[in-house]
């Protein structure tokens, strides 16, 4: 349910690109940022109490073991934290800039707001029976915010590198579409359009991807929880943890060439499926993954 915020933020970040007709003073801008942080923190806390059982117990830590195969999601949720904080940063920075704040200040304040909100949620999780404070999640939130800030500060990096999510909804099984890690891929894209040597040739439509995804880690019927350490005992479950590289077509550049720059900008953050040729390695089966040789989502190979 927490991933619902991603859709909301992407929506208002695009809307926020419209120019604000009312010029605000620096003091008024600072007040707006302060109120945004205070109100947001209050909403997150109240929502957590109502729906995420915050403050139902004393604070506790929850060690989640990063990307190991004895985790609930094979580490896909860690990239979920990184990407969601990255997108939160985009949303708040775009909002602040639409109020009239200069780009550098909007980037700093927006990134800080995003990181703060995620930190509050992680702190609230420590008081929850369902979650617990995860230093892995906290660190990935920090990396996501930091990557957004650095990318915005260095235009050459922004022109060359994207962080994206690829998602094909699965309408069977888990219906929480915002935590369907079996249907998601996280990737870094290196864009030919960002380099002087290739941006004037057909290579500007080419990209190189490096990504990660997991499959089969969310079907509770496939394994039982170890009564001693509480970790999933998957046995012979058909799980996958895949690192892959791919050659791709740049959808954003194709749309830019057609004059649809604003629509094309969406695909700097979202990856369109089946627009690339991937080659991967599955750590769970110790085998290579040929292009599109396995189901796109689900629990079986």
C-alpha cells in the first residue's frame, strides 16, 4: 500500500512543471516547504497508526538480509525503497520549483523532504508488529535520495543515466499492485543520446541497461516460515534472482523526435516492456537466462 504514493507523486511532479503565475518571496517559499514537511509528517504518522499498526509495541529492529535467497522478496523490495525515494524526490522538487523556487534550492529541499518522509515511515515501522526498523531499507532510501540529488546537480549525468522501474501488472494472486515484485524490474539505463559522440547519429536511439529482478518470492504457499529464525524456508521453490544486461531502444528519444517531449520524459523514469533484448544470470539456479525464455511474472519457471 505504501507504493501508492509513487503514482501520486509521479502525477503531481508532471503537473507541477507548469509555471507558477504568482511570485512568492523567499520567506513564503521557506514557510511552504516547512508546512509541507510538518503536514506530511503528521499525515504519515496518523496513517501509520490507522493502517500500519504504528506504536503497537516497543521499537524493534528487523534484519532483512539484503539480497539473499532467504529473504521474503529476494532483495527486490530494497530496490523498491531506492526507487520510491528517488521518485519522491522528483515529485517534491518539481512541486517546489512550480512554486517559484530556483532549481538548485528546489532539488535540495525536495530531496530532503522525500528522505525525511521515508525516514519517518521507517521509524514508524520500528513500532509496528508487522514490520520493524530495517537499516537496509533506511540505507536504500538514502541512496535513492542521494542519487536523485547528484543526478540533478550534474546535467551531463542526467543526460546519460536514468533509474527506471519496469512493471507489468499481474491480475492473479497478489492483488496489491504496488508490491507485486514478481512483476517488476529495476534498472539503470545508459543513454546514447547523452554522449557527444553518439547524440547526432542513430545511436541516440540506443541504450544499454543493467537491471535486477526476482520471481517466485511472494507465494506463501510455496514455503513455510522457519519457526526458529522466522526466515522463509523455500526448499525446492522455483525462485529467481536475476541480474541482467540488455540492449534497448530509447522510447523517450523516439517520442522526442515526434515532438512529444513531455510524454517522452515519463520514460526517463518508467521502462516500457519488450523494448530491449536482455541476457541475465539467475543466482538461484546458477544458470544463464536467455532473452524472454521465462514467464514475465509468476511463481514458476
